[in-house]
């Protein structure tokens, strides 16, 4: 991987350049209450986006991922008008993207329609729109469907892939930070094998079959294991014309270990599992360039692959209008222990895009689902406490553990007091992921898919489905 400079320019999701200044952070100022002064006049008028008038203060939540949904669920029955804005009309379960990419699950199994979640919640309004900018002085968000006023604003936009400024890698590598990118990767992998059958060029065939994964975190480990299982059990049956013994799955990690934050025993077990399956694991190995065919490593050597999966970095999504001084490294927004963005009033950031330092987490919290959910639940309760004139509480993260699955019967899991590996860890991994999926239907569908794959050594979703595109007629355009 490419090291992140200590001070750099970052670009937010809308393309503006932001200067990250990580050196010193303002110290959080303790406050007893969130002090909002909702404009009564504004509160009872209808604005754009066809939101109904309400006498309740309006909480606008941008982003319906792990953090945004948790905030909305905490507030859905409270004395607020809750407005959820997301560019998609569904919630996505990132931990299983790699199974969509390797044809194990359909995108619909891990994506859940937002409107279904908030049926019978008259205080909750959903608008599908991309948020463009913020005007904190006017308490206004600019979106693709017009201006939206807020009394309290919760920013939960998550993050996007960080290519650390390497434009060539960005151009050719495949990220996996959205369900559409996971689907794109699935199509690409399957198409590569179709192309490998027809080419007569040996080197090109090898390049089309090989896969290089960059980033030895849970995503890189899990996708490498899944690809190796495809190589052994699925692809040779589908395409006997190709010799899959020649296909190589290589996992590259710049630091000395896979799964860096986990305990040493789990890190070693994960590496042993991958290597015993056939994955070529290379730690202390950074990628410096990729031209779509050759991956260049820091020592100057090269690897041949038409597929480079980039699972090596995250940068938070930003919004125009937030002063540069509010951002720190990784494009994250600096918040106090109540999740208020330092320097802004009644504007909060939660989840992957927030950066909160505490004595337990002097470098900020990990960008994982549990942090996102726990932060948002605390923030939601604090807003309710504020309305009820009760003191608000600072956020304390309760670390429930971390885990990664490598393949059939193989996983590693660290809990606060102990670690487990192998079959037992694999069962725990499956149980926790099934329980965390949104919606009963998704849980049943995923469980059935896993059982069928387990007993048949097969996945049934190896379809190359490309969306068609047609020109949008003027009258069909929204906003
Ligand atoms: C491949 C992958 C695997 C992972 N595996 C694990 C795991 O096993 N365990 C774990 O704990 N964590 C895992 N994570 C991390 C975890 O998914 C994140 O920490 C978590 O999703 C953060 O939640 P969030 O709500 O902050 O952001 P997200 O869940 O990313 O939600 C952000 C939301 O904001 C919306 N949005 C973004 N920009 C705009 C805009 N301009 N306008 C409107 N809406 C916008 C997006 O559509 C999205 O719905 C994984 C992440 C990835 C990418």
C-alpha cells in the first residue's frame, strides 16, 4: 500500500479539494446540552423537497448506512420530524460485498429498501437525493432536489475508497465500497474468464485469470479466501477449457501483518489458512503503480494481472460548505465527545466520517459498523435528552470484538477477553452476520444461499448482467 502523508490534500465526494491538517486538534469542549434555536417560523413552513409542515424540530440525517439508520431508529418515535436523505433508496450491508463480488450472493440479499424500514412512522420522511453542500449560517442543505432546512443535522455519509492520490491505480484498480462496485467486480471477473477462453496469447490469458488483492484488512482477507475457493471448486467445473491450476490469487499488504488490529494468534491463523488454501500472501509489500495489466511493487518487481482489487484505504465523504478547519486526516470531521462537529452549531458527524479522540482512542475510533451504530444511538438519545431538558452523555465505545472469515470452516475472531479460530469462529461469524443483516427476508435468503453453497461447493449466481443505458428524456429528469 502507499503510505498516507501526514499532511495532504484530500478531495471530498463532490470533488472539492480540502486541506487536511492533522497535527493539532481542538480539544473537545464539554457542553451540557445541545443548544439549538429552531426558527418557529421556519419550523411550520413547507420548504422544497415537498416536506410537510411540522411544529416539531426537524432532524435531517444525511446517509442511511449503519450510522444514519441507527440515529433514525432512535429518533423515529420522538418529538422530531426526522428527514432521511440518501443518494440510494436502500441500505447496504458492506461486510458481505465480497460475496456479491464472488457470485455468492445477489445484491438484493444485502441491500434493504429504506421505505420498508420506516413504514408506519409518520414522523419519518425519506428523500432520495445526493446532498451537495451545507450552509451552516442559514441551517440549509443544498441537494439535487432543492434546499432543505434543518434544526439539527446529522452527517453520516460514510467513506469512499482512498487511492492515496495515485491516479493510475484509481483509473485501473477495482474498489469495493458500494454494492454497485461489488457487482461491477463480479461482472469483470466473469468476463475475464470468458476472454481468457478465446485469447490465443498465453501472457494475456494468464493476466486475465490472475487476481491481485491489495490490503490485508478483513475485506482483503475475505475476498482473497473467496476467490481461492472459486478457483478450486467452481471455475474448473464451469470452464474446463482453462487450467485453473495456473491461476494465482495474490494478497498484498504493506505492513508486516494481515488483520493488523487483531491479536497475534488471529493474525497468524488467518495467514496460515490463506496460504494453506493456495493464496500467495505477501506482507511488507507496497504497490506503487498499476497500468491495467502489470502491478508494480515498491521493490520494482511486477505482477501480471488484469484484475487489481483495491481494499487498501478509506477516505471519508465530505460536503462543500464545511470549513477546511473541521477536517482532519482521512478527510474525517473532527467532533467532540457528543459528536458535534467542532466549530459548527447543531451539526453532528457520526460513523466513518467522524473523528473523535478519547483517552481510550487517542488516534480516533476504528471505522467499523459497531462504532457507527453506538455513536448514533448515543447521539439520538442525547437529542431526546435535550428536548426533555436532561443532561446529555458523552460517547464511550464498547468494543464487542472483531472477526474475519477466510473460507469454509475457517475464521478468526477476537473478543475482549479471548480469541477463537477455525470452525467455531466460522459459526460465530455466520451467526453474527446473519443477525446483523437488515430484514427477515435477507436473513433467510442469505442463510439458504450459504447452506446450498456449503453442501454443493457451488454458487449459482455467475451471471454477467450489465445495466442498459438510454438517454433520459427531459420530462423524466428529476429536480
Ligand atoms: C467491503 C467492506 C467490508 C466491511 N466489513 C466490515 C466488517 O466486517 N465489520 C465491520 O464492523 N465493519 C466493516 N466495514 C466497515 C463498515 O461497513 C463501516 O464502518 C460502516 O458502514 C460505517 O457506517 P456509516 O453509516 O458511517 O457509513 P455507510 O454505512 O457507508 O453509509 C453512508 C451512507 O451515506 C450515503 N451517502 C454518501 N454520500 C452521500 C451524499 N452526498 N448524499 C446522500 N447520501 C450519501 C451512502 O449512500 C450510504 O448509504 C466494511 C466496509 C467495507 C467497505
